C-alpha cells in the first residue's frame, strides 16, 4: 500500500466505514421496523389549478429510528430494493394511505391518494391482487388511488406482459397511473406507448431552474405540450416560489406540488391544514 499522505485517506476510509456501517444497521433493523409498523408515512398536498383546491395527497415514507435518526426514502428505498423488503414497505405505505383516504372522504370522494411504486414491486406477480385486497380491507374506493411509476422503472421485455396485465387489472378497478420524474429518464416515450398512464409529473429538477434557464423553460413548455397532445393530465412538482407557480400557471399545467404549496405532513395534521393558491 502506498501512503499518499496519511490524514486524507484515514478520514475517507472512516467516512466510508461509517456509511457502510449505517447501511448495515438499516439492513439489519428494517424488517423488524416494518413488522412493528415503526415506519411513518407523510403526505404532501397537490393542488389542481382548475379548482384551486387540494385534490390529492402523495404518500412519502420515512423512518425515525432512535439509533439512526431520520432515514429518508432516498437512503431507505435503494436498500429495501436490494434486500427485497420494498414489497413489504410498498404494501405498508399503501395500507396507511388507503386508511387516510377513507378518513378524508367520509362525505365525498374528492381527495385522492398517490403512492410511489418502484420497479421491484411489480416483480411481485400478485401485486395487483395484493393491492385490491388492501383496498377491500380498508374500504377504500380504488378510484381514490393513484400509483406513481418512476421512469427508471426499466423493465425487461419478458416482464412487460406481466406488468401490463397487472396495471390493466388495477386500471379496470379505477386505479390511475402517473409517470413520475418525467423528463429525467430515457424511456418515457416507450412507456407512454405501452403502459396505461393518464398523468405525467414533470420532475423538480426542471421546475427549480425554470426561471433562471431559458432552455429549461422551453423544455418544460415542450413537456407540457407533449402531455396535452397525448390527452394527459400534467403535474409540476418541486414548486418552491410564487414566481415559479405563476409562470407554471400561464404555461398551462394542470396541477402543482411543492414546498411553496405545502410540505409533507403527518396524517394527523392533514385535517388542520388549509391551502390557498
Ligand atoms: P418523488 O416521488 O419525486 O417525491 C418528491 C420528493 O421531493 C420527496 O422527497 C418530497 O419530500 C420532495 N419535495 C417535495 N416538494 C419539494 C420542493 O418544493 N422542493 C424540494 N427540493 N423537494 C421537494 P422524499 O420524501 O425524500 O422522497 C424521495 C423519493 O423517494 C421520492 O421522490 C420517491 O421516488 C421515493 N419514495 C418516497 N416514498 C416512497 C415509497 O413509499 N415507495 C417507493 N417505492 N418510493 C418512495
Ligand atoms: Ca412521486
Ligand atoms: Ca382517481
Ligand atoms: Ca421527482
């Protein structure tokens, strides 16, 4: 081993060790945390610009552990995809969200719930049956559920027919599909061609530079135009300022989501929150 000057290497390897260690702890404790329902689900509002009202909440998973502190999905989900616990997490989040949807719609079915779905979850060939049974169990109308499919959802040709079959089955019950992180992947056009998608969500990386980069604004205009021409409902996420909101309104998006409109909150806080836009 060549010594390139001590300190730097030591601190680098210490850092690496620490992050590997954290990953190992997450890996080891996650199953118990799920089984004890120790994961939390937060809900972020989405405002439909035609009605000016919240018409949907997106469910976002978090894990607060005394040893690990807060574990955010960007750290949690890749580990869960690797060790297979993503299936359990997905069904847990769905059940929690379905219960919230039932509570929010005691009088009228006006507010939907969106749940994120990772590619791995569709490798469960019983996914659609599992989802439908959770909807039955909780008494949640399937029309209140939307699944946000990530564009990095890179399925193999042999998986395609099973995924499509499951999506169609859910669609027949009234579940809708949103293509999430639109614009960041490279398969979007192929997805549009094969999957029963009715909404697209333009990723926040574009929204965040929409006022500062003329090219980005053109790109977003193109994505909106594309969505409209396909008859899709177009959502913009990551809206952080009033100026971004106003621009997006004039550009014709159907709905917006972001810290400017509302941050993710716990289920208990939903009924106390009001949003005006
Ligand atoms: P996503 O689906 O694109 O969700 C949006 C992320 O951006 C969320 O981060 C949200 O808290 C954050 N966000 C919302 N508004 C703003 C804003 O105005 N500015 C900025 N900078 N960020 C904003 P979060 O909760 O950390 O989730 C990260 C990703 O993890 C999600 O990205 C989603 O892909 C994934 N994820 C979250 N929950 C689940 C889950 O239950 N299952 C699966 N499979 N994936 C999940
Ligand atoms: Ca999402
Ligand atoms: Ca619906
Ligand atoms: Ca995104």
